[in-house]
């Protein structure tokens, strides 16, 4: 027994010494992801930040404009306005979208006809889309040439920016008549400044802003490649990225008439619409235009191209949705439109809202912001 015990102790000693002399294996650590390098247009970015009332670089004349103009006061007022929006509306919209919308973080193309320059709300609902396509009647415009403006002109421009946002702050939507006046060349000058502001205020950086047009084949082309841009529907392409800079997103804005008559005069844009990829459509404050016969082409395009449709009652009339093709989800409460749209009478939609399983909408959005009768229809293609 003594010999066996000694042999056992000797074996354990050998194992112990071997373990002490061996080198521990180093854990395998995956290489950190390579950051995506984005070449920002810093001058454009600084101008966009300046007109957004946000901290910006000091390129060009911006250092003196901070102190010689009303920019600081303008900045405080915009900060206050957007803080109120975030508390009262945006945070609730984000939470609701996470809970109720299919692929709100995985959608690729957001189609927003009648949206004008309202990148703001579309991006709140669908923050990670690869591209957003906005259409309106507002002019395309340009960013201001701040360094060639007098102090008085800069102050007036900042006041015009603030005025152009008053309907968004108060109602959540643009009134087309007000916007066409507010975005004239001698004031804000088009949709580009407002889309730039919304991109910055939603926490992104602008990579580039480039004019584009739709050629005779329905393809979106850089404006410089088109011989006579006036002959083509024209617009603008923004590229932007979050702070990480690892993924570039884009937003397109086109100024064009998408009524049936307008598309008849612009066959290239109708062809562009016919070749849209599968998209997630958003419709808000759309003036009930697709309720009638004069906007049948764009209505049919929405049905054909959309994987989902999120809209209030001002978008496509309820009677046009085919239950064999769409799963319909209603939210909020329905109220017949007021005197501005008194000719609208959707008795079928009103009846559908008598279903007690309809969930509430926890934020105000669209035409019924005063009465709180907010309604949303979410259609998912079968």
C-alpha cells in the first residue's frame, strides 16, 4: 500500500509541474469592426448646422455670424421648439412604431408622396431606411450663401426659417399654400434648407447634397448629365450618415405634380414611379386627393409598390383597400373631416372604427390635432 501510495503521489506531482510550466492559451479576440470612413462636405454641413440653430464648425464666415447676427437667439428658440416636439410627439411616435410597425428598423425604401420636405416625421417612424423618396409642389431651392449676405439679410433668413416651421411645431404638417410662400427664393428658398435642418435635428450629418433629374427613361440621373434640366422633372439627392459614419442613407426630393394630368405632362416621372422598388409608403395630411378620380395613377402606384401603407384618413380612401390583398389595422378614433374637407364622408371607415378592439394613438399627428381624434390605418400586403 505504501509503494502504491508513493507512486500515486509521484504521478500527481508530475502533472502539477507540467501544468505550472505550460503557457496558458490566450483567448481569441475578434478584430474590431473597421469604421466606415465618410468624406463629409464640411462647408455644407456647417451651413446646414448654422441654419438649424445647432453647434457648428467655424468654416468661412460662420465665426463672426455667431456673434454679429441673431443666431444665438434663433438657436435657443429652435432648441426649445424641438425639445417640446420630442417630449409631446417624437418619443411617443418612436415607441409606437417599435411596437406596431412591421420592419420599422429594417425597411429599405420609404415612399412619401405629398410629403413635401417633411423628412422629419418619415424618419421618426422609419429611422434606418436606406432611402426616402419625398414628392411635393414646393421648389427645390438651395442653401443660403451666408458669407455674401449682410447681417440684416442673415437675420431675416433665420426668421424666415423659423416662420416656415410654425405649422410643423403647431400642427405636425406643412400647409402647402403657406409653404409655397415661405419657401420662395427671396425667403427660405426651397425645400433643401428645411430637409437639411431636419436631417441635422434628427441627429445625422450631411455627406452631400446634389441636384438630380429624371431622364426620358424614368431613371434618376445627376443633373449635370442632363442636357436641359428644365425639360425633366428635377429634384435633389441628400446623402447623410449617423455619427458613427458606418452607413450612408439618402433622401430624394422631387418637385412635381403627381395628379393624373400632371403625370400625363411628365411621362418620364410616371415611368420612374412605375419602376420603384418595393417600398413602405407613408401618407399624412395628403388633402384627400387620392379619394377622387384625378389621382388614380399615384393611388394605383402606391398599391402596386407598397409592402405596407401607413396613413391617416387623408391618404387613400378606405373603400379602395381590398381585404383580399391587405391586412388592415386601425388605430385611434375617427371623426368626419371639418369644413375645409366637408365633401369627404367615409361611412365605411366610420363603421370600421366602431370595433372596440381598435388601439389608441398616443400622440397627435395630422389634420385632427385640435380635436385629438387622431386616426391611423396600417395596411400590410398579404
